[in-house]
C-alpha cells in the first residue's frame, strides 16, 4: 500500500485503546511526481520487508563467499596435485639415491677386492715385491718359459690395473650422479615446502571463509525465524483488524461472510510470481507495485480486455477510483452489480477495491481480492446492504 507523504504516519486507534496499527490497510498507493513513496500495510510489513531485503543482501554475500570458497578449494586441489607430483619425484630420486649409494659401496668393495687379488698375485710372483730378471731366468726351464712368465706377470698386472681404473672411474661417475641427485632432492623438497605453505594458506582462507558463511547463514536463519514470527503476529493483528462475525472493525459497517483463508496466488493474477507486497514490477499500467488490491483489479480488468485509463500518480489510492474512473468515462457507477464489475469498499482511510465474480441470490456478491490479508489473495461474500459500497462497470 502507498499514499502521499502527509499520510505516511496516519494511524488509527481501536476502541480498546491498546492496539495501534497503521491505517493503510487493504489499499493501493499513489506515486508523487518524480518520487515513489512506498507505504506498507502496517509496521509488520516494514519490518518483514526490511528483513527480506537484509536477507537478499546477506544471501548475495553468502553466494560470493561460496564462489570464493570454491576458488580456494580449487587452488588447494591444484597445489595438492603439484605436491603429489613432487612427492613422486622425491620418492623416485630417493630410490635412485639409495641405488647409487649401494652401487658406490659395491664399487668400493670391488676395488678393495681387486686390490687384494693384485697384492696376492704380485706377492706370488715377486720376492720382497721386486724379483730380478736373473732370478726369473734362473727359475725358468728355458728362455721360452722365461718369456711366458714375464708376459703372464705383465698381463696379470695390466688386467688388475685396468680393473682398478675401471672400478675407480665407475665410482667417480656414481659419486657425481649422487651429487646431482642430492641437489635435485634438495630442490624438490624446497618446492614441496613452498607448495605446502601455499596450500596451508589457502586452507586457512577456506576455513575463515567457511566461518563467515556459517555466521551469515546463522543470520539468515535468525532473520527467517523473525519473519515467521512477525508474519504470525501480523496475521493475528489483521484478524483483529478485520473484525469478527463478518463486520469490519476499522470504522466501516461493511459486512461479509464466507471469507476464505488467504493464499499466495489466485484469481488469474498475472503477478503471482512476486514474493511480497509492494514488490516493484513493470506493468502496462504504470502502477509498479504488486499484490495491492488495485493492482489485482487492474490485472483482472486487463484479462477481460476492459479499457484501463492512465491513472494519475501511477495508480491512485482506492478511494480515488470512483471519482476518477467516472470522470474520464472509463467506468460507470451501477446499482445492480454483475460479474466483472469492480466494487469499492469504504474501509480504512484509503479504501479497498475488489472484483465481483458472481452475484448470489441472498443479497450478497462473491468478490475476489488481494491485500485484505497483506499481499494475499482471498474471497468473500459481500452484503449489498453494506453502507457506502459502490460498483463500477468498466467499458
């Protein structure tokens, strides 16, 4: 519901003197030139919509945090993948390092072994390590035997020396490879440490993000609980406000019966998708706020292909409908209503409008409406004898 600025703080006091609600019940709004002033049904709507707007903002923050958390998790997964690759390289190089060390040890053992063999062979061929040619000649059977011994000695000596050189070269090569592997292992470990630190940082950011999400989600839950509580209080307030036994309790003798419970959607209303009363929408009539009584009536008239004039100030309050629509020739006042007519109900300071669905045979008309209960659809049978009601037939 909406009205001009000077009506924003208008309140009505019940005769019990203790329950004060806004006087803006069940009415449409007006829009000042260049300014839309949204005045809600009562103080509950103000609180509820404020909480919903806060929830929408908070949900946006939560959605951003979820996206950010996904980025953190993605970074953690990628870093962990790199860490795993490095660990595989480290494991491989550690195995290679161990293999090289074993080969170096085996080579050293072989050198020691060959040196022992060389020492034994030399000892067997030499006296004090330096046999003279004369001694070798004297112990030989002939010159040919001497030559054979000399060649054998030289052959054995050369073979052992070659073996020692080959093993020593292998040992040197293995040592060089081991040095390279040691350097590579050190580099891999450094990289892994850096990646581990980066992963820990991302994990800390993710944990902080999740804590923030939990806090915002707790706020959403608290707001939703508060909204539920306010809606319950609002329903109770409107039950008192609309009276009992079919009589209005807000200063009008309007009488009704068979009122149905409020529901979110009904009557062929084309803006059922809106979430709350006075949600801004784009419509063909320039009214701009959904779930109001006048917005529902405009939608119903449009569904019947009736001519809808350009209402002043974006739609006008319900009490303006009779003088305005009749003055511009859009509608005619009738005393005998028929389906498709609009009924004006003089309830609260700004009035209320509803659609006549059919005429009963007991002095009542069945009407459908929005915003008798805030932002909700319901129906009732309205007594034609209720003072002040008027019927408009659009062309």
